[in-house]
């Protein structure tokens, strides 16, 4: 059973971003590997705190976690899971700030003194676009996409790079007036992987990689917007070497325009056209919503420009628990041509008091309605 992220950081569910950061900083210092050398439990706590912070410090991820718990980040969802020490330091270094005197993490990652450091390189990211309909955005959807990834070829073997002895870095020691200085540069032989190709099948490239098509399943949460990017860990390109980590798959959301519904944040708008006869006599109409068609009733004498609000028939918000509304704009269609009989009818109505505009206070003007909608 995985521990609750809020519990790990010792904060309440309503903690502010600042409180989350402070709580994480406290835990990170408490369990920091420099303070707890060789202590496995401290290392696990340190990683757990970093994982909790990764999620809770990101408004989108936090909202998902609040809604779905740990499930939100399993099976090809967002980031989460399986962080290593290098990731933690590279992502959250700023949180530690000066707590460790300028970021000297001798025990891990950037430390060179300990020896036996193994290089870890990450493969490059892949980008794809996923087209979603408003209906899919409303409910959230699992999409299976075909991705052409570079993966290590079957039968490929790597051996330790002799230039850097597997560290992926070349250390240079120079004598300066301040004493001996140690600087590190990426190994030019292995490109930082710590390993070089030993044997490869003929179809593989110089790094021992081949392109393979893979079907990746992506869970897309409800409420996403055009242009948003989701990250699926480990589904980008592989990198060479035994200890390498695959890159990320970046999924860009593209919203397909709906035939009748227009999106505005979480609200949806629909222009509904009715005839003069329908407006006068009242009618019922079938309209599109993102959860299927519904029939709405229009009272007799409905005015053009009226806006009907269907509560909760909009889109869910990705950041909060709310759901938007569907706003139906009534447009009375005036015929452009009339036959003789129709013309005679309307001519007669020109002098009919019943056809004279007589707006009541409740028949707000268009501008007042728009003002109401946004207040
Ligand atoms: Zn090397």
C-alpha cells in the first residue's frame, strides 16, 4: 500500500504551495543522503518525499492526485513513479537552496569522489499530437497511439568505455593559486553513456538502436485543453548502454472543432436557430451536448437573444472539481423571401398591437445578458 503524499510530507490537504515547499525542504534535509550515509531507509524516505513533492507542487498533478489518488499516475499516466537520485537533484535543486552550502551533494549524482559512479544517460524525447473531440475531453479517454521509437536492437551488447572507465565523464585536475580544482566534462568517446557499442546486429545504427513501432496507451484526463502537453515517462527513444533510461513521450493535445458546440474555457456555447413560428408558438428542440443529445423545451413567446443555461453540461475543469455550463443562444430566424399569402399576413400584422415590441424588464438586452454571464 503506497503512503499518502500529504502524509509523507506531513501536511494537510489544503496546504498552500508555500507550505508544500517548506514541508518538502524539511523532509529533504532530514533524510538527505549526506546526513545519513549508507542509511537505506533514509534514502527511501528521501525519494518518497521527492515523489510526493513532484506531484503536489504541480497544480495539474495535484488536482489529479486529489481526485484519483495514486492511480492517477500509474500505467503510462503522468510522470511520477521510479525517480532516481539524479532526477531529484536536477529537478528540485532550487528547493534545497543554500541548505547544503551551495549544493555540494557529495554522496550522489554529481559527486566524483566516491568512485564507482555509473553514468546514466536518458534517451531523447518523442513528440506526438493527439486529436480529441469535445466528447472525449468531457469524459477523459484512453488513447492508443502508434509510436516509432528507437530501441536497443536484439543482440546488441555494450562494453565499458575505456576513456572514462564507465563514469561518462572526464575529470580534469588543474592546479590554481586557490589549490587543486576538479572539473568534469562529458566523455567524448561515449557521449556520457559510460559504455560503447561492443557488438550489434547489421540492422542497428551506430549506437546499436533500431526503430520499432510500438502501441502506447495514454490515459488522458478529462478537461484538457488544446495545446496542453502530457508527459509519458519512458516511452521516448532508448539511449545506448546498459544503464540508460528511455526518454519521454510528449503528447500535445489538439482539440477537434465541434460541429455545433463552441468551447470557452469550461463553458460551451451553442447557437440555436428557430423560426418565427416556433418562437411564437413554443417548441421543443433536440440539441447536442458533450454527453449526448438532449431535448429542450422552448416556451411560447421566447425572444431572440435569450440565453438558456444548462448547468453542468459544459466541460469538467482539470484544476478543480467544477464543471462548466452549456449556454444556448436563441436566434429567431427571419425568412428572407415570402410568397404572396405570407406577405399579406405580415402586412396585416404591421398594425397589430400584439406584434409591437414591448420588452419587459426581464427581457434584458444582449449586453446586459453578456454582463450577467461573466459575473
Ligand atoms: Zn566514456
